[in-house]
C-alpha cells in the first residue's frame, strides 16, 4: 500500500513538472546573475524583483530557498515561495525551503498553501470528519463545523491581519452554518478591535450549537460593560434597548480614535457601519463623530446613518452645528422628518 501511495505522489509530481510554463535556469552563472538582480534592489523593490523571478524561471527548491534567504521579512519570504511553488522543478524537496523561517508558524502556513494543498487535492489521504460533539442543552442549529473544515478556515483568517476583514469572514463562515461555543471563541479571539469583537459575538448567537455554553465568550471581552451587553443579548433582551446598546464615553473615545485613523472616508464609514449596527450613540457623540471627515458630503452621510442609532433623538438638532452648509442642515432635517 505504501508503494502504491508513493507511486501516486511521484506521478502527480511528474505531471506538475511537465505542466510548468517557465524558463529554465541554464547554469550556476545565470542563477548568480538572477540573484544579483535582486540584491541590487532594496526593500519592496527587492521583493518585487523576486516575484518577477518566481513567475518567469523554473527554480529548484534549493534555488528558491537561496532567493528567499535574501529577503528581509518573514512575510516576503513566504509570499515569494508561494509564487515560486508552481514553477519548482523538484517539489518533492520543497521542504528545504522551510529552513528560511525563524517562525515555525510561518513554515506551517507555507506548507498548507503549497505541499499541503497538493496532498489534499490528490485524494491520496482522505481524513475522516470529526464526530459531532455530545450535547443535550439548548441549541440553535444541528451538526457544528467539523474539525477539518474549522481548522482550514482558521488557517485562512490567521493570514489576514485586519480585524474588519476577519470579522466579515467569520460571519460569512458562521451564518452559513453552525459552530460550537469554543469554535466561536477561537475565531473571535483573532479580532483585535474590542467593539468589532463584541459585535461579531452578538451576531453569531443564532448559529451557536451549544447555546448554554456560549456565556464562556465573556472571557474574551475586556470591559464589564461589554460583558453585560453580550449577556443581555444572549439572554434574549432587546438589543435596541438604550440601556443595553448605549456606548459609554470611554468606549466612544476609543472608537472615535479608531475611525479617525482610517485614511479614506469609505474606510471610516465602513468602520462606523461595522461597529454601530447594534450600538447606540448620544446626539453629542454623533455631533463629534461626523468631524472625522473634512468633506461635507461624508459628514451628512454619517449624520443620516446615525439617526436611527441615537438614544436622544429629541436633541439631534445639535448635530447641525458641525454641518458647514445650510443646504446640508436642511437635507438632514428633511431626512429626520421622513424617519418619524
């Protein structure tokens, strides 16, 4: 049986080799010239030069390792090797490239994006899904994600360092299926933004398999207020109740600074939408929030969006103070009238 498996792997590697569409490196002298071309560059330019080499030339595993060693960051090394992998002439030796990393985790990520993918798609080894955990309490759904599917998803989102994108991917994964409380906690722990973390935990409630255990998620919330909001939602209280959704001033300061740091207005609005879907602001907070943009049109857009999330709508006239044009103030007033 072992010999049969080895034969299949060898055939697969051979087919991949013949499928390559790249230029062979003729000798060591030509390879030295390729390396010198990269060495003459600095920073991002060196990385770009290495990617061009990966796309054009057929490289051996040792040659790919040699080039990766010349790059500075772990991320650049990994990205180069991922680009180079389809044109590697001896993929059976690709493991030697893993030595270029100081981080064992980065080597594991490279494995799963190269050799690991080949092995998974070759049907040589078909792992069995993990059994459904035993649970007799309240449940929102049946059959949570099995360990293989979940572990593959975790590897995917670990590569993405942006909290907002991680949140989006986690919700897409969860809302189309079912997860255990422990899986939810593992996923949401990867989100660094506190407000987004709370929002994602709340939205995942309808798709939690072992609902009675989900209160354990308070362990990854850092403030008492956040823990209270989460537990209130978990216990079925109205998330639009002002005593639950109101954002304390301390949390608002952190949120305001986060939005302010975004470079583009589109990113600022996206941050606001993500965080405030289940949170409420006072009219004074909205008045301050619209100042994150210097553009009148963006200020007006934020002011309109936040009206439904304001807990003291009777004071919303205060927001007009930070709109510069009379036409914008009139537009906002007309919008408010239409919402009553």
